[in-house]
């Protein structure tokens, strides 16, 4: 066995070892954050549903602190959710820039990851004020609050339906094949950062429907996070990703219909 092969395997083990450690830490932090919320972590609302406290201030907390707390945990949550599908792409990037030194490659991969999660940070920054405004309106207008369960079902239904679209298929193909494009990238920090941003944007578009499901069903529910994480990972990494995406779409459409029927009081 050549020294180059041994070095490559050592690098691969080190990379996936560090990735597993980061995933474990971020997943544990997310679970701990959800568990540490007050016992009344949800507010009962007209219409028989409960509003997540993620969109509200805790007693004695300012809005900037509330936003910072939400954004911090949003980023940690996204690391836990997206890292399983991102790690193989990062390793393929590592292999594509094999001509540079190991330390330099590690720095470039870190920049790709930072660029990727910067995009998700921007998404979280946009989601928080939108969630706060909607929560405030729902608390002031009971009639609107009663329509939320039906609206949530519609959102889930639409998100499921997008899994069958050509748009979704193209976004998914781009996410699954994006690292192949890195062979044409210059091996420098700027290119790595831009590649991370591009990868994050493609991923955000691809995951838009599943992220919407997370937001409307349970942004603080570890079980929902786990299911969405599994769905994202499998449709990205499974050999027949497009078929998996459609299967996920069938499940989401079924869930959306169930939520609509339940909101209408038919079950």
C-alpha cells in the first residue's frame, strides 16, 4: 500500500471523525436547548393548537437578546440537521483539491462549511422576525388564530406537492452533483467561500418545503427535527434520490391532508 493511499485514508478518518464529533455536539446542544425551555414552552391558542415560545420573549428578556438566542440555536440546529448530508460533499471537495497541502485543504473545507452555514444563518435571521410578527397578529386576532391549524395543513400539503415538481428535481440534482463542479474552482479562500455560499443557496432552495414543514409543525420539537433531518439526508445520499423525494412527498401530502381534515373537525 502506497504512502499516499495511507495518508488519504488517515485524512478521511480524521475528517469524518471530526464531523461526527461536531454533529454529536450540535445535536446534544439542540436537544438540551429544547429540554431546557420552560414547562409551559407552548401557549394554548384558539382553535385547539399551541404556539411555540420560540417566537416570544422570555420574562425579562429584550427583543435583541431573544433574537440572538433564537439565531444561535437555529444555527446549532441547522448544523445538526444538515451536516449528515453536507459531510460527503465536503469530502468530495477535499478530494477535488488534492493538489494542495493537507493544512490548506482543511482550511478551504472549513471556509466552504462557513459559507454554507452562513446562508442558513441568513435564513434564520429572516425567519425570526416573520415568526414574531405572525405570532403577534395571531394573539391579537382570535379568528385568525383559529385558522392556523388549517393553514398549517395547507402548508404541509403544498410542501409535499413540491417534492413531485421538476423544480424540486432540478434543485435536488444540483445538490447531489454540486461538488463535481468544484474541480473547476481556483484553490483559494475566496473561491472556497463562494462555493460554500452557492452550495448553501442550492441546499436552501432544495430544502424549502421540508424546512417549511419544520417551521409550521414544530420548530422546537426534537422528533420533527429528527424526521426532517432523515428526509433531507436520505434524498441527498440515497442512490435513487429522486424516487426517495417522491416517497417523502407522498408522506407529506398524506400528513397535510390529515391535518386539514382534523382542522375541519372531521376526525
